[in-house]
C-alpha cells in the first residue's frame, strides 16, 4: 500500500471509501467536509479510476449552468425522458433522486471543491426522439485545470495521454486534422489537463486539503461486519474499521472475463477502462446477500483495436466517434451490407453488433468494418493516421471497392452495391434505410462544409478506399449492487444493509439499460455518490466492543 496522505499506522476511521473515481472522491469530500475522518483505498497505482480517463462530461438535468444561460428544463421533463431511457430498469424513487439532487450536487462541487463546468448549449440529449429530451445544456463540460496545483499529488493522478481541450474547442475544430496540435502539446507539457482528469483533480485536491487519507495499491478483499452492520474492510490483510460506514465506488466488472461472459447481453471485444475494474465491490456485496440489478447491461461503445495500445499490460480499445459519424463513412457487416445508423449514439448503436443469426448460430453482423473514401481521409484522417503516411497494420486500403471488399472478406460485389445505394441517399440528404442524419444528435457530429443537403451524409466517391474493423466494446458495465434513493445497498429482500453504500458502476446504475446523453455515466453516478456522502456525513459513529467478522 502506498499512502499519499495520512498515516500508515492509523486503521480506525469514520468512513472508508473503496475506489477513487469521481464518485468515490466526491463522497469522500462530502463526508470529510462534515468533519468525518475518511480513508480512500484504491487498488491501482493511480487515483482516478475510469473517471480520470473519461470524457469528463456530466449529464445533469435542470442544472444551474444551463439555467444561467437562459436554457429551459424541468424536473418532470427530465423524469419523463429517464423513464424511457432507463428501459424500466430503475425505480422511480431513484430517477427522482438523480434529477432532484443533481443540481444540488453540481452547486456543492463548485462551492466546496472548486469544480467548474460549462454548459454545452447545443449538445443534444442522445435520444432527441424521446419525450422530455432537450436540445442542449444538460451535458456539462469541465474547465481546464492546472495539475501543478496538486503539488506532490500530481504524480498520484491517473495519467491521460490525450491532448487537453474542451468541448467548446472541439465544436470549433470538428475534425482532428484541424486541431492546433502544437498549441495543445504546449498545454500538455505545462501540466494543463482536461476532461476526466480535470474532474478528478479538484476533487482529489479537496480531499487532501480536508485531511482525507489517500492510499493506492491497496486491494480491498473483504468487508468487515459487526452483527448485521458493515463496519470496515480488509485491504491487503489489514483491517480498517469504519464507524459510520463504507461506500463501494470501485468500478464495474468489464475486465473480469468470466463475469462479463456470464452476465452481459452481448460480447465485449474491447475495453478502454482501467484493467482493475474486475467486479470486486459487487462480489463483496454479494457475500452479504446484496441484491443485484441491471447485470446484462454495459455502457456500450463501438471501438477499434490498435495493437500495442496498452494499459497496465492489457490491450485497450479505442472509441470511434467522429470517425464513424463524420460524413463520408459507412459501417458494413460480414455480408458487406449496412446494418445500423452510423451516427447514432454509441450505446444504442452497439446493440446492433449483438444481433444473432439464428440460422447459422452466429452473430449476424460480425465481423464489421467502417469504410471511408480518399476524400474523407484527406479531410479528416482516421484517428492518428493521415494521408501520405504509411498505412498502419490495423487499416486496409484498395483502389476499388471490389478490391477492398475482398480484403475484408465480404461477398464479391456486395460492398460496391452498398456504397452505390448509400451514395444516392447522401446526395439527396436522407437515409430511408437507417434514418442517419434525421435528428439533432446525428447532425451534431456532422460537417456542414461538405456542401451536401444533410451534414451527416456524404458519398464515398473517390478511391483509394479504406476499411478498419470495428468491434462492440464498453466503457464499463452498469449493473451491480441495487441501492435505495440514498445509495444504501439493499439485500435480496429489499432491506438496507446497514453501513454499506454504493455508487457509480459498482451499483445498478441509475440510467438502467440506457444512456441519456453525454455524461450519462458520471453525472447520475456522482449524484448518487453525493447522496451517499450525505448519509455517511450524518451517520452517528458506532464504536461497539463486539468482534468484527470478515465475510470471505
């Protein structure tokens, strides 16, 4: 165990937090602000979890930033939207808690942790077709942060290798080929951070300032109980007691291949989260009889695999966003046919990769490839690749569509026929097959400078043509321990397990089987963690003399 703050000899605390993502640190800050002694235990070598390398956006309905800018929202609109988005997986009391406490959480984070956001005014909810959605403002983008303000804790923050920029800047530049990379490199070199890092860093600094004990390389193996109450944890063989309670905020189970195969509705062929998300908190809760919910679901995302892109020795996947949503791209299946709206939000579109062919007892659309033409590549590039550079091993190219089709293994002539049909749609500005470009979200990621009727659509006309395999991946799982509206973990009968709380991907996430908008993971997850922190702050310490019991 590595202690960044606090004493390695202290083993008794009011509150123990397992995990160190944004939800975990926020709960720690809330409890510590109320005067509680708090211990944060992180299994990895860095603090920040998945949050630190995320987009850092928070989806918070009716938030103060959007209201200050004159945008409109309401509790009832947000609830109506979430009832549909959560696909019936989330109780009404939790949806209401998320919607009503979210703005309060944002204000608290600003007042007590210096966490600053900007409303992304024209970033629509992910399902503009659903009642209660709004055209912008619910997604909040974190401000840039100077990591030098962390002092020695700068080395504790999980690093993000991406260049630092805000969503407002992204909107201005649109494609990676238009980014001012030299200026961004100067920011990076100066210690300026963005996105998930700039959410975690202020929470981390606040925790240190409040005297929270922060520990990395500390694997929590078990919960301690005092009778029916959770009273601490065992980490690397050391008992740490918690007189007010324990919160589990240690991520989901996407990197536990056995759990993923057993529970999830479809295959996860790529992951971009830290490899230590192996379901530890969920299993600890199960030992106490905790109820599980939403275990079939993940935060799905289409990804490609770039060999050698590793985290802690594990191969990562890379999210494809503009690469598939920009005009002049299509996605085809093993038959060379389109099967999905390429511009749809990543969570919903990835479900199409899970479709099963019952005749051949196989996945109907795998393998799949994204296909672009040379004009697209000149305008936008593809991830790190630019025209004129040596073709990377993860990309295929050919002068004609028939030749490219042969390289990716689709039936002869099918790719050319698919592109010919799509090109007709693109010139007309409509997609009758999959409705690409028919709503505000699709068009947000388009490019109006191409000169076609629909900013989401452009033909693939000019060779050479390029293809990259695209696979179903996940940011993380969103099933886990079921809680009440105060983030208290419930047992199999629906009764609270005293002293045990959960938030983030360790819990049955409030968004259920859906994804409301950018920040739909962090926003509701942090809101529930804020409520857990309040409960821990208000809890009367229990310091009994009875023997503590491990639950292995």
